[in-house]
C-alpha cells in the first residue's frame, strides 16, 4: 500500500489514472486517510458536486493482511447531504482486494468534460478506464451481473446505482460481498452522489496474482492475530449474540426500554416490535433455508450478517441490519418483515442509504403523503426515488429536504443528516454524539472503546452530569482511531471488556508495521482525525449552533418515560475541549 | 380463587424453541412478589449464578436496572431480561456498566422500601440468547397467556411441529387442539406449560 491511485475525471480525452507515491499520507488508513486528503486538498467552501470536491476510497491499515476483521473500507468527501466533511464506511470485499493491489487509496478528482459514463478496471497490470454508456441508470444488482459477465467472478465491484447517477443526497457507494452481491454500502452522507458527479459508475478490482500483504514480524503478527480472534470468540457479544441474531437483536431491548423511535420519533415503543425483532428474523431465516450467521467479507470471525429468503425460499436480500429494520419498520409503523426486507433490497439496488430513506419516508408520512404503517406506499416511495420522478428527487435527497418541501417541523436531523435508531431523549449520551459529531447524526461516531481502556483524559466519573460529555468525547476519539485501522467497529465490544484483546489489536498493528504503538498512540490518532474534520467543518461555515439537536427534542416529551433531551448547550460546546 | 385452565404440551426437545418467541412478547407468571430482582431470579426463575451473570441487561417496568439487590418485584411488575447486547446502546443498557450515565433518564430507581402484597402476577420477557438458557425451565413451570394470544401463536406453528408434538392435555385430559381452539374465548386466561419428551422421561 505504497501508492495512491488518482483518477482525474476532467483530463483531456477522458479520465486519466496516475499512481503516485503515498507521500505525506504514509501511515494513514481508512478514515484517517480519507479525512486527511479531504481536509488538505478540498476547499471547504466548494460545491460538493463540483470540480474541487474529491471522492476518496481507502482501505484500512491492516486490510489485505491475514488479520481478522480488517476488511472495512472508508469513503470520504465533502458531503452533499451535510455540507461538511464525510466518512462513510462499509464491509464487502473491496478493502482487502484494493490493499493487496497495493493502493492505500483511490481518489476521484476533477470535473468530467462530457456526459459519458465510465467504468474503471484495476488489476495487477494496471488501470483501464473506458466509457460505457450502456451502464446508465442500471441498478446495482444488474450492473454487477453485467460486470461479472465481462470480468469473471474473481473480482469485486465498487459502484453506484441510479440514485448516485442522479446525485441524490441519500445516494450510497455499494461494495460487493463474498457472493458478488452489492449488499454492503458506504451509506451515509450522499457519498454516491459525489461518485455520480465524477461520472464513474463502477470500479472493478481484481487481485488475481497478488499476494497477501506480509507483516514485518510474521511470528508476532500470527500470535497477535490468534489472541485477537480468541478474544472475539470468547466475548458474549462478538462470539454469541451477533453471530446468532445480527445487529437486529437490539430491537427488543430498545423497545422494552422505551428508546425505540416510532412513528417519526413520536414515541419510544412500537407494538409490532416482536414481529420484526432479531429473534423473529433469525427464526424466519432458518425456516426459509437462509443463513442468519454469515460474514460481510472474508476474514470476518464475528459473522453478524446473514441472508434473507422470501416465502418461497429464494434469496431476497442480505439480513437487514437493526438500523434498516428500524428505519423502514417501527419508525414508519411497519411490522411486516417481508416488506421491510424488500425495502432493504430496493435501497441496495437503487443505491440509497437505508437510514436516510427510512427517516425520509417517516417524514413523508408525517406530511400526510401516506399513512404510518402503509408498507406498500413506503415501497412505492423507494421506486419513485429509483425512477427519479419529481417526488423521488425530493425523497432521495433526504429527510431534511423532504421536511422543507412538505412543511414538516418535526424532522430528526443534525447537520442535515437523519438520526439513526436510538432516541436521544431516552439515551441522552448518544444525543451528545449525534449533536457534536462532525459527520452529522451518526450512531457509529461514538461507538468504541473508551476511558477505562484508553484512559483518554484520565478517569471519567460517569455518574457526574458532565460524564456524558466526557464519555462522548472519548468514544468519538476511539471510534475515529478504529475507523482508521479498517477494523470492523464491532470489535469494540470485545476490546471494551477485555484489555488483553485491545492489547492484541495493538500488537497486530505493531507486528505488521514494526511499530511500538501504545494506547496513547491510538488516542492521538483519533484526536488528529477529529481535529482535521472539525477544522474542515469550521472553514465550511459550521458553528457551535450546528452542534445541536432539533429544538423539539428539548420540549416534546417522549413516551413512555416522558423525557426530554436535557444536556445543556454549553456542555455540548465542551465536547471537543481536550 | 378459580383454578386457571391449563394446557400442557409434551414435545420433542428440538421443538421447545418454537415456544421461545412467545417469551419475547411476554408471559405472565403467578409467583411470590415483594422480593428483590436478584431473589426473584434465583428463587422464582431458578436461575443459577452462571445464568445471572449472563443476564447483562435487566429492565423493570421499562427502566434499566443497575442494582438487582435493591430493585423490588411487585404485583404487576414487568421484568425483561437480555444477554449482552452490541453497540454503544447495548453497552449503555448493561447493568452497572461504564456508560450507565448515558441513560440516566431511564434508569430504574427503587422508591419503595417494602411491599405488602406477597403473591401476584409478574410479566416476564426473555430475549435473545437467554431464551434457550431460561426458556425451558420457565415453560415447564407454566406461564399464563390470553386465549387469543395462544390461538394466534398456535396458528403459526408448522406441520413439522405437529409431527413432533407427542401429547397435548387440557386440564390433565388428552385433547384435540382443533376442538380446543373452538372452545376458547378471547379474554380467557390459560396456563400453558411445555416440556420436552426427554424431560418427561
């Protein structure tokens, strides 16, 4: 991973690829790489769909190695949805393949000189870019089928669906999984729209003939990897809960505790929750011959993904994640799992963020465009987006725009991005992260290991009111660091509880690169990433007033516990004081 | 007090899990109350210390419990039990976890010192990995359901289930469930118990 592949889409005669040394970006991966390039090379005030914005696709520091869980890939740009810096990450095969091909990033830059749509093919021999307007408006599944016919089955794809081509704010970048299905997505912030603005429909990667990346100290690396895997397998969340049920196992407990946003964040409990819980989902999958325990990329030992078959036993979509089931389910008042799975498929196929789309449909329902609970109407809304009708253009640009277009006051967004599946009035600490993350409302922004392991800023007294702010800060720092390794964030559960597993992670990095990284080093990396991102946003015009939840969260009581968001603004402003 | 009609299933062991999904929606049990959550788990649900250690999140009347020794079970309480859950919110909802301050607004604080009622009904919900761990014992003990919930549940049972169902008894007499379905009325309370053929032997 000693080079960056830069593709100037505005070059004379069509897009031109150049492999350049990694230079100043050496030692960076994943989110650290994407945010470093965006903050250094993209003018913060540029238009997200214009010539000056760049789309950066970066594998993690350990991607392409034998390390378990190292297959996450980051996509960064100035976001068309938030107007700020964005990193969205995904599973799938591309991270491992791109790293083995020797690239620490692909950067799409410039402005196309024509309307032609391009495909990019990268293998050990180099890069081939060709115009292919037959791909125009193909859905992700159809596109991948076509690429498979053209390039065989030993490749993987990075692609956009129609939503990306139409430059919608909810458009994703899709990544194929182990079965060459476009089921994994860098979903948040409209990164697919930026790829669409560069007129690149698909990047096909083939690492045939390339070896796994060798560590500096193979014996230490092997030993650390074994301890790391053992730690993941022995932990009840990563070793049992996630493999058995996937992330949707959260539905029942969020609903029970009254923190499950229902009917566009009106209340915290949904009567139909049991019908769409992870437990019910896994049972249905088994009965239909699908698989509730499956990885999203090779090298995954947690196996929290799965497959979902229709009533006739045919593959319909991957096992929908908790956030997807919530967004299209309880938040829209829908309890029909088959309809929710269909929406998951349609989102993947058109290339739309499931969280943003579900939140948007709920806002549309609040506006009276359909009744809460009307699953067929919700499905038709997604088709409107995929077809690019007038209504679809509004919905495909997210909840904030839809709220404006239809005069809805209750729109659950921060920095223009829809909130995920946890109500910040019930779980106020996550509200701090929603409000202050540079990414906009994001449930993964403050997800990972914290003070007790890393001792970021000393010991935190979690019982003090300000503890929520301190914890959110530390979580955001740690998450930024893990996002930079390319490790799946779900390793955080084992790392959180088991210091020896955290040490195994450090040992993996040290053995691979010949470093002496400590917990402090990880903390410094996370702080550096957040500082770059905050500085970019500030220069793009963001102020402390953008680090706020919509005001109705402070005034509307949230049933069943009738709570409001009570963290003070002045405390939110302290989150990044370190 | 009138005796509640009881319906007993004796099924092949692998079929016990068919009943676990009932537990996520909640079932009533008649039991001793006015005790701590810890005592309730040990004495009423017969949970051993290993099992209690696996119960990482406990919700009493919809609020997250940190201290199972002080939170009290009362007549009409709703108690939900979960194994360790993923995500920041999963960690936040753990009892006594490092992130408990994140959900101060929905943390259970016991206000009562004691309760006078000694026996009553408690609604139990069991989620995820705990279903297989605690479900068989609870189902064998017997749980109360509304007739309509039971009928709705039975309507969803597969042909494979009925092939593996060894015996059904209603008030200790063998019963044809098709006839029973016609004789139950919405609102009736039924005591359901389920045991595996292996356990019975």
